[in-house]
C-alpha cells in the first residue's frame, strides 16, 4: 500500500500498489521473440489530513527550527506556486462537485492541497500518457515538469511553519520494499523537491509494516492520526505518504461560557442538538443576493482564515452549482467589516474517500491500470496504483489554553450587530491567505458527525 498523508485536522489518503502473480508479455514487432515483463507490482498512496482548530497549542509545545527558503528557491518556485494555488482551488471545486453529487446529504471534508501534492510527487515516476493524464486531471497542464515540482517545493517550504500560536506541517515519505529497485533519480527528486523520507520496509511481514507506518504517521502528527493503515494489500511493494497537519488559534477566541446547546436544522422536519459557540465582534461579512447565501470570514492568527458560506434554506444546490473561481472572487468583493453576532457550531467531522473511484470520474484512470506507465520509478518493473484513499478529520472548537497569552480585547464600533447564525448545512473553506491556497474544503450537513 502506498500512502500519501495530508494533515488537515484529518487522517489521510492512501494509494496502494499490489503484486498479482504471473507475468505480462510485452507486444513485439513481427519476427521478434516476446519478452516477459516482471509481475505487476503494487504501489500505494496514503493521504492523511489533520486539521485542528482549538484555540492555543499546549504550553509544552516545542517549536522546531523552520528551514528558511533561500532566495534562489523563492525565485524559482514563487511564480509557479501562485499559479498552482489557483489551479489547486479549481481542482478542489471539481472534486467537491463530484463528491457532493454522489452523496448530497452527507458531510464532505477533504484537502485538495494534500491530494494534489501527493499525485504531483507520484508524477515524478510517470511518463507518456499516464503523466499527461495526471497533469490534465489535476490542472497541471502546460506547466513544465521542472516548474511544477519547483512550485510545490516552494509551497512546502512556505507552508511548513511553527510558532506558539499555530502549527502547519507538511511532509512526505516513501516506504519501499526490497523487491523494488527504484531509480536513484526518482529517489533524489522526491527528497529534494518534496522533502520525502525514504524508509526501507518489509511488506512481506504485513503486520510489522503496518505498525511501522502507523507509528511514523502518529509521530509526525503529534499523536492525532492513529491507525491510518488498517490493512496492507498482498503484493504491496511501496507506500507513499503525504501528510498535512494544521492546528491554529482563532484571532479572537470564543468564550466557552457562551456556548449553548441549540438546534441545527438537518432538513425541514428534522434537527439535531449541537453546542453552538457565540461571539460578538468585528468580522468580514457579505450577502450574495444572486445566490441567496451569506458569507462569513473568521480569521486565525497569522496567514490563515476560515470562510463559511451559509445558503438560505433550500438553496445549497444552487450555491454548489455556481461554485467557481469567479464566484470566489465575487464573494471576496462582497465582504464588508461589520459588527456581528456570530453563532458557529462546535464540531468534529471526518471524510473518507476512495480516490480511485472518484478520480476516474475526473479522467484520471491510467495510473490505476496495468497499462499505466510508472517506469520512471523503476524501469524494469510494472507498477500500478492499486488503491488511493483519502481521510480527513476536522475538529473546531472555542478553547484556548489556560495561562497562555490572550488575544486582547476588541474595540467594537457603535453599530447594531448583524446576526450570522450557522444553524443549517453550510460550506467551509480553510485558506492560506498569502498564496491564496485552498487547504481544506468541506460541506457540513450534520456537525455532530452522525
């Protein structure tokens, strides 16, 4: 099983490669003796996302040194990184619409950034039509390979940051069996461009391999993602892991004493009790009369923000159909700083997705098939991605940490507050604001997670 882990307040995504028995004959020219190719090997991708929004980090948190981005790296990757952020958003919207269409009444939560980064890393091993399909499906087309990977390299450096108020960590790892003899060029590129650890693993002992991988993910996500790998398919020889881990403090925290149990409307005839957080403060709020929805921005410390989109009752489908880069740009212009009574449900939501099935609807299928071309990973072995799974979990609450520095008192203008109550299904987006990068995307139908 290969794993890509993305941390969004969620466990991750994984892609697996397996080894069926037998061998494959390679087509030959007339008169040529058919040669045998090695058995099909299994490669796995596992993406894990963990996103935690729960006030301050624990006081014993020890910041690590953040590796500075050199001026050379900035020059190489910054322009492409900005373009990648835009294309990642567009990919996220396409994927969201597919997921929502298949499950309109379920919670949705995923990290488009994590999924894109994982498959971009994997594309280092692809070529010909398989590479073209990845680039087309993830909106990487017309970006030269070198620029693509330098752009992700820049974003990884840019986003990897820790301080006492937040933690955003991104990382990649390759668990490789002795059966596979990867190209040194592939290993060097995934290390240099994606900072991927390379870890020797004995997949024949699946129980130990599973334990090794889960321990790695647990350590990298500070114990928040446990048992990411439930089982390893027979024949798996490589596991790619990508993780993104985000914990952040609200710029202005909610007071837990103000949280009350209230109704969250599931449909016309049904509701569920949820802990509803409350705060009065100055927020960016906008009203889109064209799409019949309210847009609310709640910022975190530093360069991250949450956007809530609350459609009027019965208007979610209309809003979903209109989602696009132009709609986002229009919402940004509609936002006005206002004093607002803000009600937001405290929630924990998890999304689990079979990316193999979902991505095929977006035209990405060769990488999962026998005739896919991943020979830049290992030229003498026939690799395919056997499984690609993405899991993301979001925890959002009002808590701060006792004894930590407060966020200060916010002076409010003398005006009548506008009331924004998130008490029915809504959309949620977590953005990194400097690069305008969409890290997480969700639709919350039931904040209780049931």
